[in-house]
C-alpha cells in the first residue's frame, strides 16, 4: 500500500500560496492542504543573509504521486528554487489515510 505524505512548500504571498494549493488539488495531485503564515524566514541566498515573510502550504499526497506534485509545484511557482520537502506519515487514523489514498490520482 502506498504511503501518505505531507508535503510542504513555501511561497512569498498568500495569493501565490492559495494558487499553488488550489491548482494541486484541482489536478488531483493532492487530496487537500492548508496554508499557514506569514512566518518570518531568515535564509542564506546569493551570498548574503536574507529575511522575508513567507507562507507555508502543507499538502497531502501519496508517495506514488509525489514526483508529479513536485514537478507541478516547480512549474507553477514564482521562485526558481522553492523549498519543497516531504515526510512520510508513519501513523495516522485509517479513515484519514484511506481518504488521502482514494482522493489522489
């Protein structure tokens, strides 16, 4: 049985975060997700320390669909190198995990 993943991606605005989340769900690459933020982010970028407000999108997908979701987010994102990371859900309620597996195509 395929694993369920939580995939996070950051965005520079709420509007971009909403667009990325909505497009991934409409494409059935994610069963759903949520947006949090803004969060203050500090990072190393192009030889210096930068800081910015960012929004985090948490998407629910399966291991089988992760590559397609990642490619979709990379194609739709405004940044050249957005943070995209995934963790496997080792545990969860069976109805939730079944919903995620049944929803993503």
